[in-house]
């Protein structure tokens, strides 16, 4: 029986998709799990994932950025906005309380 699937539209394995994107297989799995790469799941249980080549093109389109004036922000931009440090989302009071309960402080 002759295979009628065109190689350009044949669904890719995770390994093949990772090779085409030049990233790790783990990243491809994570992108699929996060819904960033459209994919198909076949089989029972965990099954197997397949990714259409067009889905990789769609993902690439979301990753492309043109450089502009906003890309040249200084490293201290978060501090200028009143966020403090990299960990500005953490509540220092709650952290200190938790550390005291654990005897770390």
C-alpha cells in the first residue's frame, strides 16, 4: 500500500518538532502543555503527541518581535515603577513569619 501522506504535512513527533525549532524535547512538551503549540494526542493513557508543521509555524509567529525603542529599557526599569526588586511579588512579612515558624530565623 502506498503512503499518500505528503512529507510537508505529515504530523511530527516531539523529537522532530524539537529539531525543527532547535530546542529541547522538554521545551516542546512544556509548550504543548501550556497550550502554546497546537497538537494532537493519540492513544490511551498518556498516549503520544503529534504536531502539524503548520502548528510550528503558528508558534514561531507568536515568538517573533521587531526591535524598537521599548527593547532598550534599562535594567532598573522595575525599580523605577516601584516594584523594588526581582522578588517584589513576595510579601516580606509573610515570609518572615513562615521562616520563624520553621525556626530558620
